C-alpha cells in the first residue's frame, strides 16, 4: 500500500491452531497460508504455486482438507486449523508421518506436509478404499519428484492401521 | 492483492443491501476462484461481503426434487445420499472437477459463477475482451487448445470451466436468486450466456443479485446416465470435452434423451434437435453418431483446438453408449468403458 492511502482496516480474528488459541489482528487480504507462515512462524505448511494448483499448502480446517493459499484468514474466524506441526501427538509421529518414512514417500520433501495433511483428510472422509480411489482423491497434491507410488503405499499402510 | 474492505453479512437481506451500497464489491463464499483472480489483479473488488456463514447450506426435498442451498459445499453435495441415489450424474460431474481440497471449499453458487480459465483472461499483458471490453481477443489467433468450438463470437472464444453445471443443464435445474428488486428464478440453461459482443458478462445474474439456491426437478436419470470427461491428465484438469447424458429407455428404444457438453462453449452446451433426433430410436452407435453430427454441424475450430470437433463427436457417441448400457464412467478408475 502506498503511504498516501489510508491505513488498511485490520480485523481481529481468533483461531484454534493445532490445539492452541490464537488471537490475531490481520489485514483482510491475509491468506491462511501467510498467516500460518508469517504471523505464527508455522513454516511446515509450504507455499508452492500460491494459486490453488499444487496442494503444498493443504491444511485441515475443522477436520476437512483445504487449500490455505486460497483461504482468506478473516473468513475462518473461530475455526480450528490443523497443520503438519499439529499431527504428531505426545512426541510420537502420526501414523501417516511414520508411513511416509517407511515407504520413502518423498524425495525433496517440499510437497510432503501438504500430502500428509491431505491424506489425513482423505482418511477422515472414509471414501477411498482402493488404490485407484486414493490416487483420484489425492490428485490435488502434486509431487514433482514423482513419489506417487510410494505415497499411495504409505497412505494404504496408515489407512490399514486406523481401520 | 489490491487492498479491499471486508464485512460479514448477517443475513441474506443484509448481504443484498451491503452490495447495493457498494457496487464495486463482491460476495465471497468459498473464494477458490475469486481469491485466485484477485491475486493476479483480474478481479479488483473494493470490498468483500462474506456470505460464507449464511444459513444457505441445506439440501432439502421439494416434492420429488431437491433444493440445494447456494452455500452447500461441492463435496457435501456430491456425497449427499439423495444426490448419490437419485442424481448420480450430478455426483459424478462434481467429483470430476477440481481436487478434493477445492471441492471442500467451493460452494454450489460459486461453482455456477466460475470465470473462464482462458489463459489470456488471466494474463494482464494480453488482450482480452472479457477482462477489458474492446481490447480484442488474443486467444483467437493464439494458443487456443482449451478454447471453444461452439457458440463463439469474434469477441471471445472462452469456455465455461464447470463440470457441475454440465450435469445441472441436463437435469434442467433452476437457479434461485434474490436482489434489490426481489426474488426470481432463472433456468440453468438460461443462466450462462454466449459471449456475443458482451463477453464481459458470463451470466444473466445481475451484479447486485445473490444466488440463494439451485433446484433440481424430480427426473434424475439414475439408471441410464454418465459423465464422461476427457482431459490432458487423468485427474485435476479442466475438460477438453465433457459430456453429461441422461436417458429414459423403454427396452432398447430411447424414450427421452438429454445430453450436454462441457469444455466446448461459453456455457454448458445442449442441442434440442440432436436430442429430439434420438427419441423413439433404438439405442445404437449409428443413431448416436447422427446426434453428434447435429451438435457439431456448426462447430468451428481455431487451430490449436480444432481437434476438439472430432474429440467431441467421439465423446458424445461414447457417452451415449455408456448411458444406454447402464455403465456410467467411473471417476476413480479411469478406464473408459
């Protein structure tokens, strides 16, 4: 914003992020992705395309997987957000995190937080049973290293443990 | 993003009156398309009116049909038991679009109001009559692989990107809207416009009106239907050509045929003559090919997208065959039956 313009309106919002209440005052154009990374230092959620095309910024809002780069944070006042930092419990990796290690389901790792949050959403939805269905319902997460077969295997392992 | 004001609407009437007071404002629900367009400065609202928390998120039965609130999330609609059983073509079309994350965010009303993904519409350094009336159309002589072959004009060859709307066109849904002049109902097939010489207008919704619901009539074609989508990759891509079909059969004879195409025009494309040519006919590839020829008689390619004419012809025949056999396209197994 240029100095000549009025100070932008900043709005108070409250979010529950990984089990912690967070009260913030933000500009209305702040995306949830930028809020997590720049305001809360939760840099596990990655900025890939910033256009809703790659899935690297996937987080869970009220248990459902969404794209945080196309979510304006002000529209989610009062919501619960889970990021990759919130999946491990009591120092123990989430079954999906362990499965991604077991199956070598990444190479560079940049898409991995989004893949894992997306897979957590997928398992909660309970719609995918077969490998075809996993592939289809994970298609919003691009992996340019091409770890897809291992990602599917990792998700199948975690799914088996939770069912 | 360019700065803007933000306010929540406390109810539908408040949303409408806030819009009347700020004509350069936009409503925001899921935001999946609007926020994207704001980031590249194609959309520059002075204010966002947040309607996402309004109570328009129910799916209700209405004398055999369904009234779908404008804020029902795409996934919630696709997985709704009444939609899965009575309108499986609608479920299938929704699941063929976008990704699960986007479907979890996107509203039904917002899906109707999606803007074209024509690359020139998004690129501020190129000419686009839809973005800037009178500027010209860089797509006509440009990279137009994804562009329209039917209903185009000298001003615009953009396509409407929705999958859901293609199914809604077959189901003959209606769109309930409200605004300062009261409520009205627009047939889905009249909702989107052809570009003509006003490509800046995608729909017949007025700028100060708000979609409140989409209603689908009882006839759901739950036995003989399909949604076949052909695209450059197996999932998470816009259609080159898609076909939604609903058939009513009497033995092997076609009582009623409806089909619509996506990815080929500025709106979901139906052709009454092609549909009428099928009624009373035996379900056969020859009859389907004739119907396809009627649809594509006036099709026009622009170079990169000329292949779509043949692709559409074959997709129509394949989709009608799938529907007639009762073997609808699966959206997870990508094998085309």
